[in-house]
């Protein structure tokens, strides 16, 4: 009996598209900030996968159909490391939320093609941020009626899936999590952690000082009780009722 090899099984799906993560430090910082804070937001949910600069292959058997979003979130998929995100290996789940952070080399045509790609294969939300602009500029699209449709005003807009709020009132984009906490850079997160550690150390020191003061008070009270007991005993030896004194 002859067997026919499955063509799809012979296709290789590279884990790299040969392109750099970012073209400059500003773009890289924003990619890391968005990806890191989203990963932190869903750290306790084992069924949410967050990735950055990671190739998505939506069609089994065709490795030419692919995109590597700057950041994406896939709900209903387990955490864990992957060489690439192959939708057919992920229960058919295409990442629901996608972020792109523009670099000087990105073109409007490129973003249109990316939006078409994410729209075709099932993304529910797509956001584009240009940190190079003097005023914060974010474009957003949310799926409605089976198609990604533009959000008319992104200032104050809240992502339906993430609960993340976009604030464009200042000199740069600010993102807030569902609990109202601002997305922080790695350096800012490190500073918050160091401050928390320092405050905890001060609190431990204060608690230790309070404990020692309490022990000293107990010792002084014990000494006073002992002196009073000795005095009462001496009065009784002299025939004096200490309780009547």
C-alpha cells in the first residue's frame, strides 16, 4: 500500500521574519511597556497568552501568510513559550487584541495591509500608536458586525476586551489598567518595587522597635510588681495589713 505525505506536515514555519524588533529606542520602550504591563495584568490567568514581536501563522500549510505584531493578546490560550503562534495549533483562536507601535520606517500602506490581515483572520481589536508624533496619536478599530471598524475618538476609550483606558490628554499616550493603575515602564516598575521594599523595611524596623518597647514596658511592670510584692510581704511581717494602708 502506498501512502501520500501530508503537504502541510512538510511546511516549515520560521520563528523569525528577519526584521528587528524596533527601529529606535522609543519604539522599543513602548513595545516593552505595553507587552510587559499586559503580561502583568494577566499574570494570574493561565488562559491568557501575551506576546510581543511574535509571528502569527493563521493558515496551516502556507508559511507565507504571516504577521508579527508588536504586541498581541490571545484569550483562551495557555501561557508558555512558543516559536510562533500557529492558529490551527491554538484551537483555531486568533489573537483577539493586537497593538502596533509605529517606527519611522512604517508606512500608511503597511498599516492598512496589517489591518486587513487582522480583520480577515479574526482580531477583535487593533490599535496603532505613533510615539514619534509631537502630540499623542492613536488609532483604534473594534470588531462590530463582523468587521473591524474605526473608533471615532480614542481619548478616554476603554478596550472592550482588556478594560484598558487610553488617555491622550497629555504630551504622550498614557494607558490605565482596569483598576486605574497607569502602565509603567520597566524602570518605573523597578523604582516602585524598590520603594515598596524600602517602605516594608522601615515598617519592619518600626514594628521591631514597638515590640522592644512593649517588652521593656512588660519588664518594668514585672519589676514594679515584684517590688510591690516584697513591700507587702515586709508590711505583713511587721503586722501591717498592706491592703489597709
